[in-house]
């Protein structure tokens, strides 16, 4: 996936989940942050960031903050992009043979899953999670407790019982990752749910991404340790 109208800036502060103050070409701007997660290990004063300039004159903020350097590591923090990245990867690969249906936002029981797929005679439920948290080359999810995420996992297990194939796909929005683990320090219940799901036949995948200032593309499978 490609972005247009990219600007480089320096992060100043984040007064709330939705906006940040960023210096762009010597001018302080209020920007929309395309990630309501904490990102506290990424959005540090002085960090080099990348923003997309909007062409909409009616917006309250002119820029969207989409990427940040953590040392030499460029991390895409756009929480709206993982589903697009997954769909592009799915359409370019033959991971699901004879894929005939890709239906986003599929309602099943009390959840709305990111995708419903049909291919190779199978009906498949998919939940996609974007990952921006990295510690010493290890990717972790979530970066904050997510009861909704736990509920999705258990309902994927119910889907398996109802005859669906089921997948949880972690899109790691960076390179340089050795393996992925659930962040049990932040949310133990998420780790327990993921372990429960794998024991019941839910497929858990992790894909890292090639990230540039103006693009992000799914690249390689990363080992998942639950």
C-alpha cells in the first residue's frame, strides 16, 4: 500500500490519544494520530516522524501521523492499514487456494470479523491485528488491555465448532523481528485466549512488513510463540 503527500517532522508531544504536536518545516502543527493505542515507546520528543498531508480543506487537522523512527527502525503506526495490507497480500499470494470470496466486516454472532473468505471448499473467518510494539527484536500484542480482542478470539473458537476455518493474523508493521508473542504482562487474558484458540484449531499467523516513508507491504512469516 502506498501513501501520497508525505512530510517529515519531529514529534513534540501528544496531549491525548487523537492528536499530536509535530514540528514540520519549522512550524508546529496539530496532527491527527492514526492510532489510539499508547505508542509510548515510539512517540518520544524529538523522534523523526512521517505524516500524510490531507487535501481536504474542511478537516480540523491538516496532517495524519503514520510513521515514526525508533532508533534506526521505521515503524508504521497507522491502525487503519493492517486490513488493507492483509488483503493485498491475500490477493497476491496463493495462501488460500482457489480463493473466490473476500468479504470485509463479516458479522458472526456478537462480533464483526475483519474478513470472511471462501476458497478451496472452505468457509473462513479472519481477524487481523496490527502490531506496533517491539522489545529487543520481539513483537508483542496488545500494547493495552483489549477485552474486545479477547472476545474475538473466543468467538473464532466458536466458529471452528460451527465448521469454519479460523485465522488470527498479526500484521507486524515493521521489519527486524525475531518472533511474536502475546503481551501477557499487559493483558494476561489475551495470552490465555490465544493459547486456548491454538489448541482448538484456530490458525495464528504473523507477517512482518517492508515499511518505507510512503509505503507498507506484507513480507515474511514470523514465528509465533504462544
